[in-house]
C-alpha cells in the first residue's frame, strides 16, 4: 500500500510524461494502421532517423556556429522540417526501372543513422541526452511538449476524420482513385505529411525506438485481431496508448529504461492479439 | 455526337522513352472498344494516356466536356491485406463525385448497393473483400466502377486469370451493362478471343512492332490484320454464334 502511496504522491513528476506517452502511443498507433497496410514500415523507420538527425543538426548549429536553437520549439521545427520533408520525398518515390523504392528508403535510413552517429560524435555538451533521444526516456517532459503533442494529435485526428475516405481510397487502390479523377499525389502527401508531423513530436517525448514500435506493433496487433478497418483503427489507437502508458508505469515501478519497456509492452499486446485470434478461430 | 475523349497524333511513353507514336483515337459515348496486344505491348500505357493519368510525350488529348470514369484495375493490383468489406470497396466508387471532405450520404450507399446488385453480388455486401473468390472480386471491382454512374467504363484485363466460365460471365455482364445504359466501354485484353464476341471496335497495340491499328471489329478480325499482330497465320471461325480465333499450329493468340 505504501508503494502505491509513494507512487501517487509523486504524480507531479510522472503525470505529464505519462500523459505525453499515452498521447504519443495513441497517435502513432492510429497512423500505424496506414503504415502497415501500405507496407511502408521502413519509411516510418527512415523518417524517425531523419527526425533525430534534424535535432542533431540543430544542436550542432548551436554548438559550432553559436546560433541559439536551444529553445525546444526551434529544435522541434528543425526536426519537423527533416521529417516532413523526408516524408514528402519518400512518398513520391516510385519503383523505377533500375531501383525499387525500398532502396531509396533503406539508403535514407542508414545514411540518416550514420549521420546521427557522426553528428553526435561531434557534440560535446549534450552527449548524455542522445541515448534518451534515440532509445526513449520519457522521464521528464516539459508541459509545452505535452501541449505541442496534444495539438499535433488533434490536427492529425481532424485531418484524418475529414479526409478519411480520400486517404483510404488512395492508399488502398491508388491506380483506380487516380483514373477516377482523384489527386492521388495530394492525398498520399496528406498521409505522409501527417506521419512526418507526428514522428518528431512524439520522438521528442518517447524517443526514436518507441516511435518506430508504435507505428508498427499496435497496428499489427489490431489487424490481427480485427477484420474491419474502422475497428482496426480504434483498436490500434487504444493499444498504442495502453502500450505507452503501461510501459511507462512499468518502467517507473521496475526502474528500467522507459523506451524499451514501452516497446516490450507493445510486443506483449501483439502476442495477446495473436492469442485472441487463435482462440477465436 | 461529340466524342468523350480524343487522342490526336499522340506519342505515349514514360520519361523520354517513347513506346508508340502516331496514335489517333476517339472514344464515342456508345463505344465498346477493346485494346488488344501482347503482354508488355503498351496497352496499359495507352489506356492511361486515354484517361489522362499519363501525359502524352507529344500530340494532344482532348476531352470536350466533363467525364465521369469508372475504372476497373487488374484484380491482382488490389491489395487484399486491407480489412474492407465488399460494401466498403464498392462505396469507394462514390468518393470522387461526392468531393473532398464530404461524407458519403445514405443515397451513396443506396447507389453502391444497387451497383453490387447489378454485378450479381448483392448478398455479399458485408462479406470481407479478401474472402471473395477471384471472379467475385472482379465483379466487386466492376460494381465499384458502376457505383460512380460512369459515362465511360475503363477496364484493365478484367478477365485475366479467370477460368472460362467466369470469363464468359464477366464479359456477358459487360455486354449487358453496355447494352442497357449509356456507358461507353474501353477494355484491355491480351486475349483476342476474350473480346472477339463483345467489342464493337478493336485496337491492336504492340510497341515491339511499332504497331497501332484501330477499326470496326469485322475489319480488324480479318486474317491479314491478325497475322500482322501476331506474326503468324491466324484463323477466325464462327461456331454456334460465337467467334473463335485460332493461330495456325494450335495455341491461343
């Protein structure tokens, strides 16, 4: 009982990080349905790396050139520019005559990853933060980050509520949507842009590894458990939020790394979804 | 009667690579045009240029007025990973007309259900699309195109991979749709026999031979025209009111 009392008394410390984690998990869980169904799982991995690279570049600019970018909003804007720009670029990659689109995605992922390591190697003052940045550590989340995250979630939610049918049609059957007069590039761009918006905002809170996990695992669980698209979106959103929240609380209780615990929680939920499917069949 | 679409001395291709030049073609409101040629011969590229989703490298595409297109892709181009019901898929045909950001209305569902009925699958509205047979999926995609209430129905290899009975059934459905309403049909097939009993006009396309020919069906089914397309002697016979196309030496063109 006293353990719970201690935990409850410390709510000022964990309330905002928990809230931010839950919003991140839900937001990314929702978008993950598109990521899995459009078979662009590695696009999300590449965008997560690009977003991290954006923050590294912002920090390098500050440290080496003396340009003030310490403000969280500026760093986030740079990360957003990298992520959203990468999203729009990767979204337009088609299968060429010589190389498949996957080659471009793979190269973006490894090059961005390599540049993150090289950039981090040149940073003197913030090396201790980089582990959190990449692997996630939602221990201390400023209120403004929670607000930014909530605003991003509302924007993404609104866009996908209003334009759901267009984005679903173009994602499901681009060829037909285009032939029937729809602007397939525009609606694909809308989807990629919202993914590119969500990634850096969430990565700032939970780190790159959980972001990649939340864009993949809850959706995989939801699509395993459900045969309806609307239900899959709802389940994936809820599972993402639960994995993030439960992972955060478990990491607090067990005193283990937060990001890795969240990913493990998501993995356990996927196992649960598989079991539900097996039992049902 | 003004044509729905007209290509005037068009060169089609991708990037800077021209596949076919000198293509002139009009699609009339009561047309049933079959575009025939070998696999990889440029048929889909031509259809894309016709529909305006691919800009011609040169020449002109004209569309005198607004045009509602119903499109049926090759059924293996549609991803069955998506957890959609047959009704979800058919209702997509209403989206382009409804406009961006506007919800589908009850009348859209009525129209989509009527289209599925017309395709003979009315009772499968709630069935997962991925659980349908190949022939049922093809009919569902045709229903989706019909749900748009199109002036032009464009189909890319609609009978590809079907068994003979399903192929006949799908082609009979197309003839019925064409005959019962004001719908022009443009379809692609690599199998001449699949369209020889249905189309009003035939177009032969083969980029390897730089071949482009279009004309009324009887004219295009002459042995000398077919021999030019297939590079071998081809016979056309009528038995029991149906045309059969035989390459000399057996096989199917």
